[in-house]
C-alpha cells in the first residue's frame, strides 16, 4: 500500500512538473505599449508607441527613428494586413505614403516549435511587486534563415524582449514595456485625413 | 473657503507628486541571485551566481567565464573588503590564488547624484503578475571617467540592469535576475580548505 502511495505521489509530481513546463503561447489579441528597436549594425534606433489588434489584423506604430546624432524623425506607420496596405505618415509636414503590404499578419506569440530555455525572475521573488516571472525561448524561422531569442512574461504571455538574427541584418533587439490590455482608442488604426 | 480647499488639494497633489518621484535608494543589505556580464569589446561573457553581504562587506561570485567558442572556465571569486583580500578559486583543479583587494566596498545602490530618467513597466500593469515597475537612472562617476545607466525595481530597489562605460572598456552590461532576500548559506564567503 505504501509503495502504491509513493507511486501515486511520484505520478502526481510528474504530472505537476509536466503541467508546469511552459508551453508556447500567444499574447492577448488587443494590447498597446511601447517598444525600443535597436539595430547596432545600422546604428538605427526606433522608440515607439504601438497598438496591436489581432482580431482586425492591424498594427500601428508612432515613434522617433534615430539614425544618427541629431537625426531624428517622427514617423507613424499603420499596417492593415486585411487590406494589404501600409501607411507611412510624416506628421511634421502632414504627408503620407501608402504602399502594398504583402507580408502576412503574424500574431505576437511564442511559435509552436520554439525551444523553452528556462524560467527566471527579473528582480526578486522574495516580496510582492519586486519581481516578474519570465520565460526564455529560442528557435529558428527556417524560411527566413533567421534565429531568435524571445523573453515573455509567464503570466499573460506578453513580450519582454525579442532578439532576431539573420545573416543580412545581424542581431536586432526589440524591448517591449508599458503594456496595457486593450486599445484605448480604435481610431489610431484609421489613416489621417491627409492620407487620402 | 472653496479657494482654500482648492489650495489645500493642489498642495496635497504637489506633495503626492513630490513624494512619488523616486529617490536614489539602496538595495537590501543581504541578497543572492544570478547575473550575466557582457563585455562586447572583449567578447567576454560571465554568467554567475552571486551572494552579497553589505553588513560584513563581502561578495561571492561563482560562474562560467566564456572568453570564446569552447573556452569556458568555472571560477569562484570571494571578495572580503574588510580583510582587503580577494580569492580566485579554480574548482576544476582545486587551486586558489589570494590577492590584495584595495578597492573600497560599494553598496548596491542608486548613487545619491544619479539622474532619474523615468519609470516604466516591464510587461504589463493590466493584471497582477504580468508586470514589474522599474526606474531608470543615469549618471557619471567622475573620478573613474565613467558613465552609467541603471535600472532598478521600484519596490525593493533591486538591480535589473547596469550599463557601465569608460573610454578604456566601452559599454559593459550586467543583468541581474533570480534575486532572493538573505543569504542561504553564509559559509559561501569562507574560502575553501585548499586556499590555505
């Protein structure tokens, strides 16, 4: 009987361990936040506010593109994947360019074939509010010859960092922060009047 | 009377705003965790477990020093600032070297003259456990001709990232994670028998 109990406990532990192994996951369908993209090889830095809508398959970024000392432009980009349209909006002179968007919409997610590297706490787990439980993932996008490292929150599957590498681009790093659930104003996805 | 009430409310708001502005702070006196130090200019990477004791002014690091492909050594370092002694411990062949330690002990803290850049949330503030409130600081250590960027947790003043720059070294990045309050085993600060 004791042996059977130990067997059951071991099985439960296995089950718990199995259940605790983080699985690839998707971020919520609607969220907003800020991001910083750094491409060290091109000395390119992009600091932006972004809005993401997986239901309507659309994204919007507004931010500063820094390409060198004193070289900063404020650019807005609206990506409407269902309409295959991309708008680049230059607010300083109220001009706009529309281009075809052939890339498919990609959900913000951990790809199903991503390798789970491990779990860690940013900050501390010793007291509430002192730390954030995060998962580290890596993998390859074979059709693009790319490798990636991805850090997501354990709760919510939200992006923290993405490192993306191809032989052409080298490593490009994007960090996400100040994320909130939902879209404050859905009009941000509507190109401004002067784009017509 | 209404004017006075508005005045009081405004004063309270000023007080609240003033009170909310993060102040330079110090990390707890005893903690342990992990760190990754990357020195891109030297292709040097150090992944270590660390223990920190500000009462006894001592630190201990054990980790992998990666200086190139397939070039990894496990090294332990014990820094006893009160005894002005530094031990480098090579576990693979049980050897040890002791050197004088002239550097003064430095608390893990935000220096009192650090500039507060802003507050941000790693992850999301929309749900519990999805985010971590962090503060961004920067400053200079004039006597060392160094600049730094520092990210700490708002609660607990724990280090998240330190970027340190001198003209000799370039940028060196250290990221901290898996921090816990206290020291699990104080014996980690005692050099092993074979160091005698």
